[in-house]
């Protein structure tokens, strides 16, 4: 799995967009970008994933650069409940017969302030 | 509601006293896995299971056992717990054969071994 680099911490004002960057310069063509988050000591929660096109769901948007060497997770209207550690994970999408292990790095601690 | 449940949520025990942490999922997922999370070390995979009666070691299997007799259950067994197994444990499950690779995590079990 390709290595990712994220800032250790970020702050965001409540109601504003939170933009969390992730660098993955060694990503290969068949690797996806996944985002999970972990609210303090709770189980990690899947947010979104993508290969090369931008993706959006009810939680967030994922913007992947054209060269795929970096991406940004966007929480459009951050709330206090979005305070969490956000993990960017790059890996090949799992297929039958392989270990679906997720390798979590240190992530970014996003603090949403009132 | 789709979910992964773990029991107990909190446990304090003594060295050498066998214990079992249960994990159950109601999504008919083939893949299940156990992770432990320790400060500064992130989440590390202990064991995983691709289906009933199919289990394999993860990165840190020493001191742990698992079984997968039913699709929905994947208990983690500590035959002789030691203080270095004090940790926060998470169970996860995922559908196989798809490329979405969404993993669902349980709420966690905080184990203290004295």
C-alpha cells in the first residue's frame, strides 16, 4: 500500500467547510484513496473512497488531483460532532481471497470549534 | 440497523484468567477482523477471517485465538492474558467480492489486564 502524509492537526470553525489534505505521491494506478474517521475511542467509520474521479456522498466530498498524487476530503459544513481523527488510506480495492486489512497511519486530528 | 456489536465494552481482569470478547455482525458479511489500538502504534490487525472456518493471522496474533463457526460471530479469545494485552480492541466486518471495501467497525472493547 502506498504511503500517505497528512498534517497532524487542523482547526475549523463550526459551519465552515473543513478541507483535509492527503499526499500520496507513490500511489499506483490500481490503488484507491479511502477516508475513515475515528471519533475519540470509538470504532473507525468509513467516509468515502475514490480512484481518480471526484466523489461525493451524504457525508463528504473527495477531490483527487489529476496526477492522483494528492487528495482533499471536504466536509462542507463542519459541526462539533465532526471533531475526530481523519485517516487517509491508499490501497488496492479488495477482491475475493485477499485480506481486507486496513493500515491506519497517524491521521489528522480535526477540531471543530464553536 | 446494520451494525457490529462487541461485548463486553469494558473489562478489567487479572493475568492468566482466560477471557473471550465477542463480536457479532448482522450484515451477512464474509470478512471479519480484529484490531487492537495502542497509543502511538495506531490500529494493528490481530486476526482475520475470510469466511466460516477460514481464519488467518494478522500482524500481531501472539497471545490470541479466534474461531469462526458461524458467519455472524467472530470471538477473540485470550487464553492467558498478560498486561501487555491491555488495549482497545475493535472488531470489523466487510462484504467480499465487491470493490467498495467499506469496513464496518464495532464500538470497541477496552481491556485492562492487571
